């Protein structure tokens, strides 16, 4: 089955700086790579996703890049704000997803 | 759009009893629903996948007789934890996808189950 590794496990950044989270996956058949934001006590919220026929996708301050050859994808958050503080999960698969272990992001004001 | 609700948000039950959790897609038809379990500070672990009108497919290691899943309509799936024990205490989260966007999973807010 699919195995997704996510790094770092924790990330602390100064407000206004950028945050980068990286994930690798094992199954070359995976073709859908979403990122979720989870706040304490809540369900995950889809923030951006990318499919295997696209190398990069951007939505305002959030961008995701995908390298299918190397089997890795990354989340980039620019101009971080305190409300970006949360746990972020990457996932890989197709209609069924495998999740990374999560990254706790803290944005210091 | 793409709103998924869960009920209840929190439930406390005694060991040996059963508890049912509902998952509803409010503004779309959910051809597939997924049930996940999340322990504190851990990732989401898929328990089972259910398609409307058919039996759920359980992940390896998940007891199908303990975690009963029903997906009777395109907007409702239920998870029943039978004969609950303290080790079943966890955060249970459902997600749903539609036939028009089969890859995109939209998650519910989760249900915190505590078994005493």
C-alpha cells in the first residue's frame, strides 16, 4: 500500500515568513495529492490539492509543487499569519488516501 | 458547498454499550463515504470505505463486527461501535466524496468518543 512520509513534524515561523512542508510517497500509481489543515478538535479542511498531470498549483498565499519522478510534493505558505497556526496533513492516493503524520505549524506574532 | 456534518460531536458511553455516529453530506450526494479514526497527536487512519447501497470495505486490522457501517442513502452513513471498551475512545471522523469529484474528500467535524 501507499506510505506517506511528512517532514518536519513541527515548524515554528515568525509572522510574515514562509513555511514549507515536504512529503514523499511510495506508490507510483498515486495521482491525487491533497493538503489538509486541522485545527484542534475539528475535522480536516481541504486547503489545496494537485493532480499528477500538474507540477505546481497556487491559491493566494498557498502553493503546492509535485515531482512525480522523485515522488515528493511540498506545501508552501507565504506571508504567514497567526491564523495559519494548525496541524497540516499531506495525503496521497486516488479515491482512497493515505495520510502523512502531520506537521504542527506555529506562527509567532 | 461540500459540507459534511457529524452527530453527535461528543459522546460518553459506558463500557459494553454501543454507540452510533451519523455522517451526513448536506449539499451534495456522497457516493462514497470514509470513516477514519484519529488518536491524540496522530494522523488519520482509514477504517473503512463505504459506497451507497453496498457493504463497507474494511481496512486490515479493523474488526467489521465491532465497527458496523451502514451507507443506506446518498447523504447518510452511520458508524456503530458495538460493545465499546475504553481503548475504543478516540476521535472518529467521516469524509465524503461525490461521483462528479471522486478524489476530493470533504471531512466532517469529527466525533469525540469517550468510553468509561
